[in-house]
């Protein structure tokens, strides 16, 4: 375990110098596999120790030999639990410390952000693309604006490139701390957490329709609870209203999802019912929340 930890630390130090080379990405993946295999083995040994402890505790007569065996099994259990916790922590560390991306992929994301400076920014240190929510969505809405769809489609092309196929795409929504007050939005989202999750789903949907395999996608929402700037008491913060897209190394690469050809809609001769007045009223809402 110590040699494994030293190897992992060496990989981390190599990655901290600059954008990781593909060989370093492969090294991280191998370390991740070994750590997962070790976790499975440790869990199996822990289960065996628990079984021995239960058998010894259920014995009708506890002699000195049985008592010594029980104490040894309990000590082994404690060691296995500590080792298992260490293995799980190592897996979490490997998932986060390998955030620097290969040079070619990092350059593509940086160039894309440079072409869309008002909408997105790119952080090479964390492998993260940040979208400004005020330019991605209308006030209080979760439908991606038409102007942002094209940029997300360009992002999907980069995320489906050969250099990016080793990475999971994690879409994370955030809001400011202004509470959701509009009745229609409260019914739809509940609170800021629901709004942030809804926006993450909306961005995920555009990326998926643009060819990103759903098996590579992950969504979450933090609501107002991960601010990056101070919130104004009345207006919140434009910086905090954002969607972040992280690329996190996967254990195994996953192939790109084929983009389905558009399906021609059949002619429907049945009259389409008119939109309900309540739905029209909701579309006219202009409040942020």
C-alpha cells in the first residue's frame, strides 16, 4: 500500500507541473483500477473476519483458545476497516487530483472559451468550463437560450474528441441567494436547489442531443450554497448564477453516442388544441425568480 501511495503521489506531482500528458492520464487510470481492486479484496476479507467473529461469539463455550481467536479476529477487522477506509479515500483523491487535462484537450477548451468570452470561461487547473446563467437562460427559466445552444453544440464537439473520451462530463448548477418567490416558479422548482438542478439538466440535454453519450454524463445542483462571490441583499450576484461543466477522468473510456438523424414528423390532420390561458400567463413572467 505504501508503494502504491508513493506512485500516486509521483503522478500527482507530475500533473501539477502543467497540463497532464496522455501517459499521465493512463497512469492515473491504472492507479484507479488498482485501488478499486484493492477495495474489493479488502471488503471480502472484512466480510470473512465478520463471519468468524459471529461464529466465535455464537459458540456455546468460550475457552481461552476461542477467546484468543475472537480477539485476533476483532483486531483483523479493525485493520481491514482502516485499510478499506484508506482505499476509498485514495479513490476519491485520484478522482479529483487528476483534474488537469491533456494539453490538446485543454487548448481546445481554452480556444472555445476565447471565442465565446461573454458566455463561458475555462479554468485549466480544474478542467472546468463555466457558463454564465444570465446569458444561458432567461430570467427564472430553465430553457437554454437559442444563442447559447450553438456554443454548447461546439462544446459537445470538443467533448466528443479523442482526447476527451477518457473523461466524464459533470454538469453542476448554481444560483445566488435570492429566494424563489414567483408562484409559477415555486410550483415548478420549489427553491433555488430545484432551479439549479433544472438548469443543469437543461445543459445536459443540449449536450446529449449534440452527441455526448448519457453514460458519460452526470448532473447535480448546489443551489445557493457554493457561492464564488458576495451576494447583494436584493439582487444576489451575477457571478453566482452559473452552470459549471467539469471533466473528470473515468476508469474506462466510453464511445461517443451516435447522433440520430432527424425523424420526419407525420402529418397530423387533427386540430391542435389551443394553449391554455394559464400556460400563456406563465410564459409572460419576467421576474428572475
